[in-house]
């Protein structure tokens, strides 16, 4: 047995077989042939890799197609090919030559210090790893799961999540990643245990197929657990199961403060499946649907009809409960390779969230149209805008909304405006001028993930800065208090939808400051309900 300890990123206990997915290893299984034969093998592998990528493109979303297309182009890139061929000339085997060239080329791209190029480097790495796998006779469809397993990977990219079959993914263990990266946010909303920042030794191919016991609460991972550890895990898992059965009884219970005020528990979701699960688990509403998931989906894409299908399915899955859809929040920790966004030295402080409407007006107009049509067809919805800092951005955004709405009314596409608008309060500026911003909207949703990062100048995905990242810090709480006061003054609803809404100690502080709605990953709802009910009934 070998024990590792990583960073707990999504709670839960699991015991299952390991599936290793490592993009960073090259194969050396073959005998190295003469350079001209290695070159021939390399050329044949490139042709096969391009064929495989083109086949993948047939079923990919429009955005994913762009990435795959880029990969095909890069496999013909002369500079890259020359790097590989010159290694082969030096008697290096084709697979190793591709790996060496890949490291050199991708490192160069990463070291430019440009977020966009760094992302492109991982696309190139993906394409070249396919070539290496072909040369080494390995399976290329890395995330195709056929049985329950725990994925042990170098990292899990948001696009990987789109192809992972949730019913077989029992857990994620990664060398890279952080609590706040997108893959782990999604793991928490789907209730999949996850541990990140684990020693790279765990990626040893010899671990593939071995049993592993993982504890997503503590970050402990046991490869090939002893009988004793296995028995302890079985015991803990049955306690966890018993606890969740007990918590299920709280499904319809209502949290009330000692003074009898109701605290609504809502869920943060990514798609209609999550929403159905959340409602089934007693969510009183859906406080956040992250619409940028459409960029990573293989089920939906960004065309108008597909977006309308996505939003209408989300609304219907909410079964008449309040639902809040957030407009695209792209950039910083949610980069998208396929939008050709301008390179920025500091993306967290750049053109992310609502600010992107200036460079991508068509993208935002289509989304507004899809939301207006969906609400017209299915009933009232809330829509909120992320990354608001200044009044001008909201005014410009609503000007766009008015333009789209007017056209749709004129065309007879919609007969009513069924959207209630709100904004996220997730920048210090938005909280400080929340009284001014209140004039434009009907509700505020406090995004403590970003608010904490911006207030405390602590990057949410930088583990080295984790000790500064505290959503219950008095500076963050002061801004929450200000936001609640502005909301009360202007009769707006206010909720907290950051991850800390599910943290008992933080939640208590927020409630104390007047927050009456907490929106969180659906698998955290019942546990926090239980603790809050215990807390308030003891007072
Ligand atoms: C937040 O910032 O708190 C939030 C809920 O949004 P996201 O995590 O998607 O940035
Ligand atoms: Mg945010």
C-alpha cells in the first residue's frame, strides 16, 4: 500500500479501480530503428492521428471542432516537424523524438508568459500525445470509461469533463489542479469526490487497474489499500451512506434562524441533469446555472436553437422553482481556447465576464435572444450578469438587451418579456457601489469565489496564495454587509452563490449579516441544512 495526501477538492469516499490518464509520458517500448524507418513510422502515425482527430470532429460541438481543427493544422506545422525529424536524425526513436520536440515547443509557448499561447500549448500537447500513443500502440481514447473507476490524471481539463461518462467516474485524483479550478467546481456540483495536488508518482502506469481508496474530505489516497484500510473505508462509506439517508429526511425541511426567519437553500448547477438532481435533493431553487458550460458541452452548442434547447431544458428541469441563469462568464479561471480572445498579461483583471460583450457582441446578442425566447416559452426566469464593476457595463449590456428585445417583439418571435435581471456582486467595486447598481436590477447574487480573490488579492487557483484566500475574512464580510444593506434599501433579493455558502462557519457569518438565501453545489445542500438546523435549534 502507498499513501498519498493531496488537497481535498470535492467531498466523498470511494473505493474503486484506478484508470491512469497521463498526457505527459512517452513510450519507449519499441526497439529504435534506422532514422529513415523511424521517419516513415512518424509520418504514418501523423496521418493516422489526423484521421482520428477528423473522426472526432464529426461529433464535436462547433467550439470543440475549432480546437480539433487547430490540432490537425499543427500536426503539419513545419517548425514542429523539423524539430522532430532532427531528433530522429540523431538516432532518437520516433516516439521519444516527438516527446522531446513537444516539451521544447510547448515550453517555449508557455514561457512567452501569454495565457492564450499557454492554452494553445496544451492543445498541441494533446495532438502530439496522440501521435506518441499511436507510435507506442497505446489506447488514445483516454477518457472513454467502460466500468466504474477512479480517474488518476495529470490534470482534468474542462473539455475532458464533457466526454467523461459520469456514471462510471467514481472520483478524480490529479497531480495538478486546485480547489477552485473549473473541473473541481464541476466535480462538487455533480457530487464526484476529488483530490488534487497529489505527488506525480501516483501516475506510474503500473498503478493502472490497482484498487485505490480515496477520501475527498481529507485528501487521503491509498493505492492498493491493505485489508485493514479497506475495512475502515467500507465502514466509513456505510456511515456516510447512513448519514446521507438521514440527511435525505431533511430534503423538505426548512432552515429557520432562531428568530424564525427562513434561510433558503438553493443549488448551483451546470446542466439540466444537475438541476433535476438538485430539485430531487430538495433544492428550493437554482441560484446559479453557469452558462459557459455550453462551450464545453458535447450535447449542446452555441447556435441559437441549441442554446434555446439548453435553457428550456434547464427551466423545465427546475419544475417551477426559481432559476437563475448566468450569462457567459469566460476568461481568467475559465479560459476558452476557441474564441481567439486577445492575449492579456493578467486575465483575472482583463476582459472577462460581461466585459467580453465589447469584443464579442454577436456571442452575447445570440445568448440574450436565446434567453428571451426560452423565458417567453417556459415561464419567468432570472438572468444575471457576472464580473460587473462599473455602471457603464450594465447600461451598455441592457442597451443590447433592449435592442434584441425590440427586434424579437417586432418579428413576433416573443410576446412577453419574462426575464427578471440581476447582477453578480463579485468585485469590490460592485459591492462598494451596490446602491448605484441597485437601480438597474431586481436582485444581487454575491459571488464569494471571485469577491474573495479580488478583495484579498489572492488568486483563487493559486495554491501558494491559499492562506490569503479566506471568504470569511472581515474585509469580505464587510462588503457582503454593504451589499445586503443596499439590497434592503432598494427592495432587492440577495443571495450568496460562491462555494463558501456551503461552508458552515462562513454561512453562519453571512446569515448573521442578513443573507437569507445560500446557493451551493447540490451535494452540499443537505449537510449544511443539517448543521444550520442543529445550530439554530440549539439557540
Ligand atoms: C463566484 O465567483 O463566486 C461564482 C459563483 O462564480 P464562478 O465561481 O463561476 O466565478
Ligand atoms: Mg465568479
